[in-house]
């Protein structure tokens, strides 16, 4: 088995629940310092207390930040610098979704999704990479999605943002090879987290039509992601069914995908 990579400080965005919370717990044994970032400060503080209790050696810092706002992201970087919590492992996990037809979407929600899924991930990577390079190492995990490999009706903007994340991760990985900073794109299929509920437009509306057997536990998603990071893999599709689906979808020409997605069950 490959050695387990350890880091001095890790930063996890979207850490208040779901995959972000699980990343925080599974990364904690690997680091001396851990930064938790999300909007909900109460949930972050509760998570920090649980991590400190289980891993007393870890210094945990909590920053309540709305990653949708550029000024708050800039202030976060300043606060990290002054507090001595600049990370050498960045986990860009925060993300938003919106399930429904594009024409009837609320623009504010689409704009927030673009800001968080694309702009915040890119901004934080750009702000924190110079220090990783100066130190001579580090790593970035960008949480993308299986949706990044196909256009998805009723999930058009979300899938497009994740296509950006995967493409950006691949290109950045090549740029950073000489600096020994691996970049991993994590591309999970459906996972039972708050994401599904938040992406719905109303409590009564249906979410994405997905077979229950296709779901992968968040614990498995994170464990396979960290194992892929240890292997210095470029991309990981956690779960056998997700990996198989990615292999098939990636091999199909767009004309076939276009035809198939036209018959996909919709809302």
C-alpha cells in the first residue's frame, strides 16, 4: 500500500455537513492544524469540538465565511495568514446545486452556484497556491462530480460548473507537477447529504431521478478520495458503479450522449 500523506495544515470548505464534515474527520489524523470553513458557524463550532475531543493533537480553527462573496474570501486568506493557519492541503468541497429547467430558475440561485462552484474554488486555489509553492509542497482536492462528464437536462448549470472543476483540476495538475503539488478531482455520483434537498426548488418538488442502489456512502467517498490522493491519482470516481458509469460515459461520442439524455427521466 502507498504511504499515507501527512500535512501540516488542511483547509476544508463546506465543512459544516455532508462530504465536507466527513473530509474533516478523515483528514484530522493526518494533520497538526485543521481549518473548517462554511457559512453556518454554530455547526462548524460543534464539529470542531467533536474533532478536538477525538483528535486532541489537532489545532482546529473555525471561519464562518460566505464563499459566494469575493470580499469574504479575501478576508479569509488574510485571517489565515495572521493566525498561522495557511494550509498545505486545500479541499475545495463547497458546492451548490439547482435542479429544474434553466428557463424557470431563479437567477440569484444560479449566480450563487457559479460563484461558489467555480469562482470560489478558483479564487482560493489562486490565493493559497503561492505559499504551497514557496514551501515546496502541498496538495489540492477539488470535489467535482460524475455530472462533469455529461450534459444533464434540468441540471444544466450544475453539470457545467463541475465540467469546469474537472478540466481546471487536470490542467492545474500539469502546471504544478514540477512543484510536487498533486491536484485530485473527486467525481462522486449521488451521495446522501443535504445537497439533494438544497438543490430542490421546493420541499414538494422531486429531486434527480436516481436509483437507490447507485448511492455511495459519504464515508466511502472520502476514504477512496484520500486513498487516491495518496496514490497521486489525477481523478477518482468513488464506488464501483460510479467508476463503471464514468468509464462508459466517457467513451461514448457526444451524438450518442445527446440522444440518450433526450430520453432521460426528468422532473
